[in-house]
């Protein structure tokens, strides 16, 4: 299960290979090779496209990631721009996410600042929320309100709450049957 990302906030994460699913406060429906993040809105996606909804509308093109939080997003193809409460300066093939801190990036490296410090290595994604992040290359670790311990080549099914897990699991089962 290499190249699999798991992010969990306050809900359940069910993943497939090469698919990243982030649950915040909503339900996630995914297709392979597609990243979907739900915050407080609905997500409509196409394959190989990442869409993150926070409190706004998202218009996307294939192979382009657009994240709307509380600002406007201007993007170029193959470039990810994430606006939260700050300014975003990007270079092509580089992902920059601003939340409430400063972002220093290198090409082909994703750095996400929330309320902590980020130390990164190339080709490694580090996401800080309210905890400490220890990472290995090609591994994504997201700390929100829990601790995440992952190993490479391991199929991960991480969940924060048992009740929420069964609730979302039943929902996914219904979608699969439908």
C-alpha cells in the first residue's frame, strides 16, 4: 500500500491505494487516484483532481488542486494553491499551504502550516495541526486531535471514534451497493 496517505481529523478514514481521504466534519466519497477533502461543504471531483472545500466554492481543472478556505484562489495547471488566512506565493509543481504561519518550501515538497513548526525533506509531505509530526520519506502524517503512527507499505484504517466509524462505514456500504 505504498504511496497511501491517511488524514484523520474527527472522523473515520477508509483508504484505497494511491487515494487520500481526509475527513473533517463531513462524508467522503472517493475514486481511486483522487484526493477529496471535506470540511463543511460538498465535493464534486474528477479523477486525478484534488478538491478541498472549506467555506467556499471550488472550480477546478484536471491535474490542478484548488483549495478554498476564506479567500480567492488563482491557479495554474499542475500547481496547488491553498488560501487560508494568509498570502500564497507559489512555484509550479510546488504545493504551498498557508494557515496561520509562515511557509518555506522547496520544489516538489508540500508544507502545511497550521499552528506549529514544519521541518521537511524533499518529496515528503508534513502536515502540522496541533501536535508533533515525525515523518519518513514518501509518508504523510497528519496530526489533528489524535496521534498518527504509520508505517510504509501498510494498509491503514484509522479512525477516531468507534461510533462515527460504524456510521460512516454503513454510509459507504450503501453507496457501494447503490
